[in-house]
C-alpha cells in the first residue's frame, strides 16, 4: 500500500472522536513481514503519538465517561498482561494537564498482539485503541475478519485493483472501503451493518432509502374516471390524434386517457 496516505487514514479512523464512534478502526491486520510493513506500522505509531489532548483542531478529546474509561484501560492492561507489546501507550495521558482539570482522558494506543484470539482483538473496545496483528496470508486476514461477530465495516489498503477486488469479494461486512478508513457510503446508499452479525438490528438501515422506507407511510391510490360525454372521447380520438392528423404524420395515440386501446 501507499504507506503515507494509509497511515494517516488509519490514525484518523481509530483515534478520531477518541475512537468512540461506530466506524472507528479497531484492528489492523498486516500481511507478511518486510520493510514496507514495518514502514506502515512505524508511521501509524509516529502520527498517533503526535496527537495532543484537547478539543481544538487536530487534537483528541476525552472519552465519554468513567465507565468507558475503565473499560478501555482494562483492555490495555489485559493485553499487556497477556504478552502483547504496547507500541504506543495512551495511559501517559492519565496524569496529564487536561486530566487534572477533569474529564476521562486516555491517549491514542497501539497494541501489537501475538495471538488473534486476544480479547482486545475480538471485542469492541470503543476507544482510541488500535490492535495490530501480522498474518501470513490474505486468507488468514479474511478468516480473522470474517470470524468476528460484528459486521459493520472492513477496509483494505493496496495500490493494486486486483488485490482489492479479492478482499472486497470475501469480506463479511456491509460497508467496505478501499484505501478509505471510514467507509460510510454517501446517499442514496444506506448506512448499516450486515444481516447475521451484531452490527445489524431490525429490517432497515438508518440512512438513505432505508430510512425513507422506515419513516414513510406508503399511501396507494387506485382510481377510475367515467368517460366525459364529449364527442372526441366517445369516438376515441384525443388531442394528440387531432395534432397528428393536422400535421399529416399519421401517428395515432393507441393508449389514450379515456382508457381505450
């Protein structure tokens, strides 16, 4: 992939809104090992580490409440105790100046896992935490993605259209992205997860034509009108017939509004 754009996209996706949005990235699967893969991960960590706490442009705010804060910390601690490597530790914000003024602050965190079965790899942390795992093949990456009980979104970063097509045809999610970290479709397409996963509830998506269908009452009108008792209707002629005759084209209206064929 093109590492500069991909790394920026990944950081914005997982750390934007403090990771507390339904489309935030949570897992980064890197296929294979090599200089390009190392470069991507290095850039992700570097860019995420430059994010400052606050509410201004380019800054990241606090998480919503103490319960959420505790849950996020629990995932980081559990991963660390399980042998994962903390490449970027957002717990450094716990004693920062913003935390002293109130709020539940935790910085962008990047965790490199040794097992795809780690709790943080599978559960929705809902915070600025990115789990990273290296796979040996495309098939392993897709198997990990599709084994997750959620099915909201999946993305692939590549400069090869054929590679992208392979993944897009196999992902088990409803909103897919190619070099897009937040693959929310634009109207008229609807936002929503995939049936059969924990990302889909009810019968409709929440935007686009799905929302129109959900919030709209379809009112059907069936009507029949009596034929007016005027000469042109009785004879079956219409205004279009008269114009055709006058122009000499010979065209005849075979389905007029009087209902005759």
